[in-house]
């Protein structure tokens, strides 16, 4: 092939691929997360990678980061070409950018087949058409749970979310973390009480949500651009900076509720967060794992109540490692019925990338194999195969070396893949129904009868 004809086989920008050691880490984390999700009764579902564009744009998600894909593949602004191709607006499709909006459509499609409250988990790949950069991807895996009910949903489901978050991150041992909890009704009610116009509140919440990214000075500037008066802006800043222990913040909020004008929505939010905090405590979440943070807003339009963000202490620059909240109207958008829900999401691909780079997590061995049965003699291959199967039946992961190489090279191959033990059987060992078991970490080599081999390997793997 001529040089000019060479194919560019590099990965497309923003689309990750994993080495075996990285993929094994992802699978380990997925399995850990799945076990916790299922321990709380969540059931798995899967939704299509592609949804109708009008579905993804429900509830104000205009989708600046939507990756469009229709047949033929055309961006939505090329209407003439789409019409020529026989596509109509309702047939325009795009790749899903999160799991929550597709969940709402899924429930609408299967309303009469599901039992409510419906608790589901998904660990699917999603797509976002954003600028690819370090730790940001156009394709990444999200691990989501949501509980959706018809008409009413207990706030104890909101309380379960921090318990689940805490259990997951304690299981994967990534260090100290803090689950920051707020309620959108508290924010909305406070903005109303200081005279912010109804049509400005959502944009103000979006600005507050960027506090950690852009800083207090920039937040003030952005609020003033929205027409918020300087004294109103200062009241907002002072409010979201209220801190202290959980009980201290609750006391301050209750005191404010008694003194704010038009405090009905604010008071409702305070009552809700108090119920959620009581539930979190009753579920046994350690006090140092959660707090009330009035700056947590979650910018998405559909959140209406409890909201969460989780920060890794000492590594705050990593941003939120798990977030979510309660929504009241998202599912009802599709069926015209009140269906409240609450959920959380872990952007696993982004999280792994950040934690590996920070040295908080390490990749696993390239292979799940724990043992290699080396090839000493081709005529002994039937024995090697028999021993390999015996070990597998005992629950041990085994690679059988089929290629005849020098013993040293086979040891090197095992070490390169992170395999700790090699089993050596030559003519004398085969005749005596024995083997040599070599520990590549320590260099120790012992003689073991084949009948006891599986038990000995399992003992040494503990």
C-alpha cells in the first residue's frame, strides 16, 4: 500500500478505548456498583442508544451537546436535505446524552407493564457532542438509578440515595468523600423572597450552580447581567454561604423560614430536607459523609426538590463524582400524569479517567488469570489440559500455554500479564502425579501432588 493510501486508524476524538488492565478495572467497578444497586432492589433495564430528537429535547433540553443521527445522517438544521431524503421532523433521531430523559420515555412506552414505584438501574453508554479534552468524552458510560412513582413518591427514596452513594464509594475505597445535599425549593423560595422575578429564577439557579467553577466574583457579575440588583445579589451570596454542621444549618434555615416574606415554598423545601436528613441518618450513613450545602443547585431544568453532589475530599478539583436529584414533571411530560422520581448518576468513564490520573485508583492486571500452566513438552499437552480444567472447576482462572517456548520466556509472559503462579509439569512430575508450583512474586517453588493442587493454589491466593 502506498504511503498516501494509509488509513488513519487513530480513535476519533473524545471516544475512549481501553487497554485490558483498564477495562478490567471498569468491569470491577461496574460489578461493585451493580451489587449495591441490586441490594436496594433496583432492577436492570436498557434503552436504545438512539432516541427521537423530540424526546431528548423534552423539558427544555435544547441539547447544545446532542449528537444528531438520522437516516441518512444529517444535522437537524439541514431541513431541505432531510425532506428530500423522506425524513419528517418527528422522525429525526439523536444519540442519547443521558439516561434520565430516555427513562421517562421508556416508562411512557411500558406504563402498563411496570410495577410502581419502579426502581431501575442502567449502566449504558451515552453520547455528548462537546469539545473533547482531558477527562471529558463524547462517549462515556453512566451508572444511573432512579425510582419513579405514580402521583406520590416518599421522601425516604430521596434519603436512600446518599446511603447508596456512600456504600459504593466505601466499597471501592477511593478515600474520604462528602455527599452535599440541598433542595431546589429552598433555592427557589429564597429567590422569590428577595424579590427575584419568576422568569429569572431558573437562570439564577444555573449561575449559582457554577459557583465552584467560576468563583464568587464572576457569579455576582453574571447575576447582575440578569438584572439582579446588587443588594439582592449580596443576599443570595450570603445565603448560599451558610455553613456549619447539618443541625446548625437546619436551625438557621428554620429561623429564616419564620422571617422571610412569601416563605411557603422555602419552608416546604426546609421540611423536605429535614425529612431526608432524618432518613439518611436512620439508614446508618456516617455523619462525616454528608452535609447540607446551599450552593448545590444542579443546573438541569427538571430537578424540583432534593439535589445531590458528591466530592472527593482533598481532590475537589475533580468535581462531582456522583450527582442527581428529584424531579416531579419529567415523566409526566410524555403521559400527562404526575409521576415524581428521584435518581443519581455516576459518570463512570470520566470518573475512572480522573481517578487514575490522580493516582487514587490503579489498573488491574491485564488478565483475570491467576495461574499459568506452562508447556514443558508437547506430548504432555493432554495432562496440561486436564490439570487446567481441574483448576477451573475449582474456581481458579487459568491460562494454558499452548506454544512451546523456553521456560524463562513463559515466566516472563506470565509476569507481564500479572499472573502470580505457574504450574510446571515435566515427564518426572507427570509420572509421579505431581507438579511444581512457582510463585513469581516471591520466587518460591514447591512440589504439590496433582490431587492437592487446586486446594494449594486457592490457599496461596487468599
